[in-house]
C-alpha cells in the first residue's frame, strides 16, 4: 500500500487580494477642485457599499488603510468568494478617475486557509486501519466528506468579515526548505505538534488581535499571508516577538515585508485627501 500522504488536509475559504499603492500627490495638487471632487465622489460611491458585509451569502467586504512608511500610502484589502470576484473589484477600482492617482507598489493574492493537522492524522490512521488505499476512490470519498463537514463547521472562519479595528499588520511568510532544515521533510506528526504549540501562543492574544491566515502556494511569491487586526498597534510587536521563540518560527519561519496601516473609512477619505 502506498505511504500515507505527508501533507495535511486544508480548508479553503475567501479569496483575498491586498493592493498597495503610492498616492500621486503632485498630480492631485495640479488638478482643479471640481476634478478632485468628482474623483472623490466616484471612488466613494464605489467603496462605501463594499465596506459593509454583504446581505446575502458571505461577508465579501473591502477595507481601506492608510499605510505608514515608504512602502506605500494606501492599501486595499478585499475578501471575495472567487478569484473572478476579486478581478472584478480590481477592475472596478482601476476604471475610476481616482485610480489615475494610484501608483501600484505591491499586491498579494491568497485564499483564507485552515490546516487540519490533527484531523488529517486521525483520518489517515483510520483509513489505513481499514485497509483503504491512499488516493483510491474510497479514500478520496472519505477525504471529501471530511473536508465538506469541516468546511461547514468552520464557515465563519473561512469566510470572515473584516474586523472593525483601528490597525492592520500584513506580512507574507514561508517555511524553510534549506539544506539543514526543511519543513516539508519533517514528519507530519512533528509538524502537527509544532503548529499546535504555535497556535497556543496566538490563543493567548484572543480578544486583543484577530488573525486571518491565507494560503498562497501557487498563487503568489510566498506560501502564506498573515493579516493581524487590532485596536492596539503594540500587540503586533508583542505577538510576533513571542511567536519567534517557538520551534515552528525559530527553526523554519521566513518572513517577507511588513505592511502596517491605519483604518481609513471611505467616509473619511476626503479628509485624508484634503490639501492645505
């Protein structure tokens, strides 16, 4: 019988797009006030409904943040059911007059993901005890049943609303695949233990920070994207610092650029754009 798969099952949810822009302030100053008002009105009309959770189906929201530092001025975060829906939102923004002042700096595409290490280990062991061959039709059927059942139970986490917090911290990350340590060569039981320990740290911050993990293998340059939402920006440093000491991060974690933003509701965009 083929070996048990080394990878855990995962649940997939909302498609997520982060868009980071630099705002062209010189161009904004050059145009007359009526043109600025027209551009602001158009983008406000587009974005305001998207800030609210959808009344049907999943929340499918967008949010705007004012970025700090040199990496950009504005960041849009979009959660949608499909990549096609993300593409439409991206295109709708690009069609506005306001977009002529947005200079793309970075973007990140991912899908909200929940890893099922514990469930996968139990399921694989059960299937092996029953003599069911990995990847056979009966195997695939049982896997499908598990994913469907877990997806229904975890729907709120897979299709989240965007937390109404003051701040966001977004960063991409990988697991090391170097010659000395390789996450993907470690036994699944070891990876499950490390991820459980890693998760225990996050749970201690429940109520202070909302964490949304999205998978991006095959979709973007890194393997995961992490969004942290909080009303206290200091919690970002504390949480990430403590997590650096656990085995999953200390040995295997690689981190990309960090983007920190302040929530900018569309209703307040005019104040942000106001000239002296």
